């Protein structure tokens, strides 16, 4: 008579009196047979009302996959437990047969609890004087895994796996109830997707990848038997160890069991057991630090992606929760990085500045009208290993952050960035245009200008007033926005800033995405001090390359500002677009920052810089970066910027299709001179990379501004003379 029949016949009590239950507990099996008699009682039924449903929808941790723009090139993965659930139809028949043979030969016969197995285990354990056999069915094991994986607290996780009578009883009850609600094949599928195989591989997909670098559908008999054998004790039977005797013995046991249940023939079993274990181990990447070496430069983009992710409220209430969700959520992320553009950017950067240079040379490229980050390249290796790094350029006893670093040199982290010099003139010009001042606004621009701004003593201070000068005497004379921007005339822009107000220039920078990262910048940008921040127009604030690339991407988009975005698509584990408050998270986030006409007017002046020439005005004969157009040979605008004492040298350039910002600086010591010989480095890098990126694409043209922002003032000379009158003397140096 079977045990279940004995339960039905009410004959369990004599067994209990005979000490069977006590024996099971003492032997460590901890399966109280008498409890089976109570599976149908009211209390047990009430306790199970919701639990099987929880087991059906278990929130298991799943691996997040991150791809390049092409949706094929894998950048990296994020996981705590490497796991990717798949359908049983995607698994080799050998693995399903092997797992049943090794773990539960009566899987297709019992209803969740195998009474014969319980009795057999009891006898074996009594003879052994300890635990030599278990009696957990595959269904019970799945229940245990599901409770473990679905645990919300450490206490729940402990209760799911602790060796107690209560836990075993709960598993048995839930297993029987679960089999009423779920087909055997689905239980088997979920089991294979949840089991742990060692080496952080959870589920058969991860195990196949880690041990054999292949898909589960391609596993042969030998490989399937090996993996099925690991479930019992992954560490004890680890085939990756030098001594494979235990792994081989366990594999052969599984093969024998497969023969026993007639899943394979005797000849198949004999042949499989003769074969040695052949592994093709792989270490799946995890996090930005383990990106494949040939694409190591993508680490900085990956780091930016993580920073962006941790700012998104869609993924949790705080950065810690969001990062945990990244590692457990099972997302498929298609990023915005273009492998071809990235490769081109790295080539042109490394042609000019090697990785072992203390000078960092980097570039960010952004797509207008979407904000998508196409490339983030810098002459560094993304690595924590600094043992072979060169000496720090400031603290000579320390290792410097080159060639290896994980510092966010291009933006997205906590670094303040670098001063961007005259590229900041764009904010003053935009503020003036936004106030209705036309491109033809003219000022006489002396070699040195004595401004109304009061500043602390310094190289550009005359008494208590700030008095910047131009880089060359040839800039002296009447200038407009076209020529003043094209030649980067400091004394023109200080006067323009005085007219429109430094606070409006600061506010324009904020409208275009700049954030103040240092205490001094936050103070000077505050409403109490912004109006007096005269030096702002010459780029004394710290800024990141990604911010500046996006500023000029906004001009390329004719005033349509889009947040920098490192993704093109984010799919949930169910394959649907990830959303937040009804909006697709990966969709561009855009709004109008300035009118299209203001952006077009600024672009017309920025054309003077590159040598392309303005559509509506005169550039004054030359521009600071004429090699950009001569290299690119298509419509292009931009702005160069070099700080005092050559602390950094920038160029920001854009076409209607792409915008880029490149820089050279010493991140370890931003006050260090980078050398005047690097003044054109960023200009050529931007021009050469954009040329490669746009090869084969139409030469899109800029739209010229309207008459209103070209020359609206009829009596310009009178206004110019009025503006030149000041409470302070304006005079040229001797």
C-alpha cells in the first residue's frame, strides 16, 4: 500500500507511534509524514490561498543586457545573479532529461510530493545514520528557489532555505498545490531557469554560456549531464577546477540515471562516459569595468549611462534602489553609442594625444533634436588598475590618473569639469539676441576694455575694475556679433554683456543645461551675484564636454533643447518599452529653450568661426578656426575657447546633423598649462570625426535668420555711440 493510500485509509498514526517521524527528524530528513494527512484541512488550505500565485509570478533577479546603437553589439551586462529565463523549447532535450534523471526520476508520476521517495530516503538515512538521501522533488526544489528568489527581506530568504520541519512542510504543501495550477513542463522550465550551477550562473542559459559558450539548445548529452550534475553541489562538482575527478564522477552518475529511465541507449551512455570533460569557459561581463578589452574606451560612456540611470525616478526612489534595479531588473538597453563614430573619434584623439600623456584629450558627440549621445571618447583606459600609471602631475608622490582611470572625464559624474574659455561667449550672444538685439549690433572694441564689473585683484584687474583685453591688437576696431564671435573679440563681448546683463547670460547657460558644480560657481551664478559676474562671458566657470556638446546641439536643432540621453530603447523583462507616468523612458525629452530665429542668428555668427562664412553678414575677414570648414567641407559652425595661461583648449562644432565638443586639459591639475601647441588640437579632432561620421550623408544646410535679428535698428551709429559712453574710461593700452 502506497503512503498516500495509507493517509487516505487513516493508517498514518501507527507509523507515527512507531517512531517513523522521530526517525526522519533525527536523520535530518525533516519531512514529517504525518503532516501529509493534514494537507486538506482548513488551516492548511487558507494558508495556501495566495502562495501558489506568488510562485507563478516570482520576481527573480535577471541580467540586464546593454547594447550599442546597432542593437547587436554587446557593451556589457549588469547582474547580481547572471540569469536569463528562456522557454523549454529553447533547451536541448538532453538537459530536461538529465535534470529529471538526476534529481527526480518520478517527476512525471507524483503530484508534487513523492511518497515513495520519502520512504526510500528514510530507510537509507536510517541505515547511514545521517542524511545520505533527500526526498525533495523537482517541484519542491522549485518552491524553495521561488521563495528564495522572491524574498523581500533577509528574514524571508532565511526562512526559505533553513533546515527546519516547518520549512519542509510548507514546501510539501505548496508543491502539491502548485501542481494543481501549473503543468509539469512549466514547472520544469522554471526550475531550469532558477537553478544555480556555480560561477554566478543562475539558470540554464547562463550556465550554458559560462561553461560552454553556447546556447542551451545546442548542449550535447555530455554537456547536459555535466550541468545537471552541478545543481546538487556546484562547488563540490565544479568542472573548472584542475582536478575534474568529482565532476566526471557526477556527470557519469547522471548519464547512468538517464540510461536507467531509458532517456538514452546503452551505447550512448557508454560513449558519453568515455569522453573527457571539454569546457569552453567564458566570463560574462558585469558592469562597466569589465567591458571587452577591444572596446575598453566604451567604459566612459557606460559610466555615464549608469550615472544617468541613477538619476531616473522611474527605477527607484533613490540612487541605491535604481542601481539595484539595473542589476536585477532584466532590462534590454539599446544605447545611443555608435560603434563606428566612437572608433573614428578614438582614432583621431589618439593620433594627437597618446594614452600615457598627462594631458587628457576627449570629445563628446550628440545628435540634435534627440539629445542622444553618439560618442564619448578620451585618451584613457577605463580601468581601476593604477599600478602602472604615471606620476601625478600635482602630487608627485602619488599615482596619476593616466593612462588608467574611471574618473568621469567627459561628464555625468561628480567632477566639476574644466574651464571652457571663449566658448561661453555663445551664452552672452544668445542672451542679447533673445532680448532683441540684432547681429549687426556694433561696438568699438579696444585692445583693453575697462568694464563696470568689480572684481578681486588679478591679471585682468585695473584697480578695482575688471579690464580684460584681446589676444591680438588686430582685433581693435568696430565689431558686430558676426566678427566679434568669429574672431573671439573679448572686449566686444564684455560690452555686449554689459548691455544685456551678465545675469541674463548666466540664466541663458542654465536654460541650455549648464549646472554649477563648484562652490564659487554656485555663488557667482546665484541671483545675488550673477549680475556682477562679468568674467562669465570669457568662460571662467567649470563645465563638462557633454554639457557643451549639448549646448551646440541645441543651436543645430534651432533652439530645441533635448536632455543628453544615452539610450535609444529600454525594454522590460516582458519585452515592452519601460515607461514612467505614461511616458516611454527612452524617448527624447525636449523643449524649446530659445526661438528658432534666435538659434538661427547665433548659428549665422558661429559660421564665421569655422571659415564657412555667414549667410547674412560680414565675418570681418577671418575666423579663429577656419581649418574646420576646410577639413570638413560641408556647412559647419562652432566656437573655440582657450583659457588664461592655456589651462585648457576647446572647440565646439556642429552641423545640422551632429554636434561635438572636444577639449584638452590636465584633469589631475586643471591649473596646469597644456601648451600653446595644443590650441588647434580640438578643432582638428572635431572636424575629422564629423567628416567620418557624416560621410555619405547629404550636406544639410543651415537656415539663415530673419531680418529682425540681422539689422533692426535704423540708427545703429547713434546707439553704438551711446553704448560706448560709460561711467568708466575706456582706453587702449599703450
